């Protein structure tokens, strides 16, 4: 199918299908979706979740405390928002069951750049997927069931057409009431159409924004008289009325109210009756206009706090279903957000050196976390990301302890994703001759930007401390490992030798036996074995070597049983892999002749240098980045 055929097919699929009122009722008997509410249709569009047993994944089990979590494919791109998404789905589930949520405004509360607008756009896109049924030509797309009286016709509709009484709650619009009078009470003359909601045509989906406090009135929600029609109709005639308000357009669908609490309170009053009673009054002396949809609002916390603290707004506060949408507090999820942003830009193909996005994500998350007494904020960040710090930081607490100490507002302050993406844009374009990003340029741009932001001195110093204490030193270790990994041609063999020797020494130490080296014949007692083991453990900061040795030996014994008695690869056990790498990369002097970009003393050095550069390029760096990062690394190590 060509692109032109595809667009034509999409257009034809959403064309209105027309039927008689009798045919519509027959359809209701067979298909409950014919009279489904907006919340029920939204649930159908969202679809069934993927249920994940986090107990089966070590990282997820630490983050979610072994709970079962739901992930919805419709929100797959909303990384780290499981809790907010689950609350939103719960709102629609309860509203579709006819519970109190049906009468409440869904309100997304969060900091700037936290994803509230993106969620709203996704919900509107989902609303477009499922059609609904409305009276033909009705300016408010009202349900055909509004033509019937719940008191007098409810029993008949339920017994003959299987339509539960709770679906007959909307009133007839003034437009429909006028048509009914013209038809002499013959409701069979009404026609019914199957309609697809549309953001483009404002059918069952609308968007309202706060205007000027002095001149904005309720007409932005409820519509107003069309003065051009007053020469034909009286002022209170429905045909003279322009049903152009947000509530009119969004009936049987979804109305988004952007920055709702910036609007004057007088403008918000129609929302109360629309949600509570399913109808609202127009600006003229006509009957009430039906509303059977969802009102979605969002704003920043400062507007919400100001609104909540005003005692005059108590009626509203009771009718708001709050979903907090904080910033992401998990580095891995924050990185995925940056990757998604880059994919939707021309930078998607630009080289991005390893650890660039991770470093920026760490800085962003650190800015959002609350400091905890007697514990490093960097450790807290790693715990939130699902890492196990039992062997490296004994002062690190559990994720629940951190959350309890931080309170419910953690993640509502800090640097936004928009700020981070502006930093990325500068980093990618920092070099005038190469569009690429690397952590060294990122560190420089971050420091420059912090100076320009004119942040409060305390906040500025705190952010600068994150760079100086956590990001820069750890990147020195990271790039050092990258360089030395590329330098070591026999990298894997060297690592395996250290692994095998460590396991052997640890096994004999645990059994309290002497060990004779088969190559040198040297006899090592328990004290000598302990000294050899500590040479590997201490540089890596192992805080509890006894438990660590038992853990490693037990792991290897289990692995041998499944590997014909052979030791596993030294890279198979993440904890010991890190320890071995510390041991391997302790010395940098021998690197200098190979990794520096000075003139080479011999052909052998030149060949080794070229091989080193090739291996670094294979690891994801450009040649220009290899030179920059190598020189930066050597300069930093020299100054330490």
C-alpha cells in the first residue's frame, strides 16, 4: 500500500457512519461499547498491561520491593513514570466503574518539564482510537441516550436493550430539545452517527488555556451567542448559540485545561457542575448543556499551592483527583529520556561518547534528590537506580528508608529534562569542526551554564560540588579504564589470570590451608594468602573482605558444576570483575608512549598507538575524541 493509499484509507476509516435510532438501540443490545463512557473507551485504548514480577529481576526487586508492577505498552516511552501512569489508569478504571472518580477532575501536578503535557498529548491520542456514537448534527456530540428519560424509559431500555440505567444520566441539549419540538415528539426522526474523536477537528477533544484575568470569561468553556445569527433567531434560541467552548467540544471525550489554576476562579465554576451533575449552564437563558467526558488539567506546584491555600476554593479541592508527576529519580530511566529526545532530532546519528548521557543523567538526578544525614547522596542515587552497594558502601540505606526520610515531595524540584537537553545541544555543537558529544565538553558546559543561571549561591555551590566530588573523579576512573582496556591487547587473558589466582587463594584461605604455587614452588600460609588477596581487594574498596571471599568462592563452585569443572569467565561475576579492573588499571606510566599523540620514538610504538586508537574507535569514540580524552586523562592523572 502506497503512502497515498494509506492516508486515504485512514481518512475513510474515520468517516461518520449513519444509522437510525432504532438501529443504534439494536446495536447497544449486542455491543456494550456502543454506549461506553469516555473513561471506558480510554481504558480500551490503553489496553492490557504487561505484568512484571520484579522478584525475578535483582535490580527491579530492589527498586520495587519485589512487588508485581504493571507496564502499559501505550505508555512505553514514559520512562520511570510507572507510579504516575498506574494512578492515571486507576482513575479511568474507577471512573468507568461509575465510582466517585467519574465526577472528578484528573489533575497532573508536577514541576516544569516533568512530562505533564506529554502525558496529556498521549491521552488525547489514545482517545482518538475508539469511536463513539452521537446524535447526528448535534453541536455538542451528545449521546442518543440523552433523548430518553431515565425515570420513565430506564426500565424499558434496560430490559429490552441491555443498557444499564447508570448510562442514562445525561440531559438533552437545548439544540436537541428544539429539534424534538420541531419533530412533534417523534424521536425516531433523529439519526445517529458513529464518530471518531479528533484533535484536529475538535471532536470530543478540546484544549483550553487561561487567558487574561481581566477579560477571560466562562464562554471559553461553555460557548456564547453568535451575534451574526441574532438577526434570524432570538438571543435565547439554541440555533443562535455558538457551542464553541471547551466543554461543548469535549463532550463524550476529553477536555485538557492547560495551567488550570492560572485561570480566574469565576472561569472554573462551570467545571463543578459539569463534573458533578453531568451538565452545565450556557451564557444565555437556555436549558443545561450535557457533559459526559473527562476533564484533564495540569499545572505547576506553585499554582496549586496558591490555589489550595485559598479557603474560597474548598469546593474545588474536593473534586480534584491529583496525580503527582515528579522528575525521574532513576539514572537509567533519565538516560532513556535523553535517548528518546535525541532520536527525534538531527543529532540521532551524531557520535556520542560512552558515559556522556549517563553523566548528564547523574547530574540531573542528583539535583532532584534530597540530602540524607549520614549517607552519601551519590550512594542514594545509585540505590534509587537499583544498584547493590552492600560491599562498597556499608552506610548506604535501603530504598524505602531513603524515601521515608525524603518525604512525598522528592522529585518535585531540581533541574528539568528541558535544561538537560539544552545542555546536550551545546555539548554536541561545542566543537566547531565536529558535531559530537563527550563527557569532558559536558563538564565544561555544565560549569559554564551554572555560572550563567544566576542560581542562589547555596544551590550553585551544591551543584558545583556534584561535579567536583562525584562526576569528574568518577569519569577519570571510567575513561582510565576505557583507555587501559583498549591498551591491553591481552586484556581478557590478563584478567582471567588474576581471577583464577584470586579464587584459588580465597578458597585456600577459607579452608585455612597452606597453598603451594605450582610455578614457583613458594608456600603461602593463611597470613600470606590474606596479604595477596588484600592487594586486589583494598584498591577496590571492599569493606567486608571475609563475606566477599565466601560469596565469590560459592559463586565459582556453582559455576564449575555447570561448566565441566572449569572456572567461569572473569567477566561473568560483576562484583569481582570491578575489583580485578581496579587491580589491572592501577599503573599508568607504561601507557604514556602508546596513548599520547606525540611523535613516536619507534615503529613499534606507532603501531601500538594506531591499534590503540582503532580499539577506542571500536568502543564508540571518534578519533578526535580519542585524542581529546586521552590528553585530558593524562593531564588530570599528572596533577593528582
